[in-house]
C-alpha cells in the first residue's frame, strides 16, 4: 500500500518573497524566544519556619527590587539550586508588593524549601518575543 501525503505548493514571483517565507517558517518551528531580564538581587541572611512545611527566607535586597510573583533563581556557590517564583513577600509583619535595594524583607518561595543563609536570590522578568532570522 502506498502512502500519499498532501503536498502544499506555494508560488513565488520574486526571490525575496521566497526567502522571507522560509525565514518565517524556520522561526515558527523554533517557537518564541524567551528573554530574561534580571531586576533584583538579594542575599539570604536567615531562614525561618513558615507554617508546617514551608520556610521563609530573611533577605537583604542588594540591588534592584524584589516583587511578589516574579520568577526567581536561588544560587549557592554560583550554582543554581532552584528556579521558582516569589509566593509571599513581607516587610516586618505587613504583606507588601515590592521591596527595593537597601531594605530587608522576608519571602516564601513557591514549591521549594532549599534555601540557606548565604544563598543569593535573583529575581527576573520573562518576555516572550517572536523570533526573527
């Protein structure tokens, strides 16, 4: 039995229309490009219990800002320990939306408890861009 495939034919009257079309097809195969922009860094000073299973990290924001909901990376000795997001952000006893450089705060990270004093927490925003060739 012979399999038949549908063939999609395209006609181009100018060569640069062909090259544009091929570039778009190739970019579509690769999908959108993920761009990460680091917006803040903080040093973990202390770790506290937070509820039954979570740990809260006491931070000193070194540069930029920490904001609830941002993506984070926790690094220990220049090795990424976990990638997650900020689930809770507090300054003293108050829930806050953002903490800027030079201030202390407490965070609970989403789905990870692997934090130790001395670790570096890096927050970043992610933008998805259409690829171009």
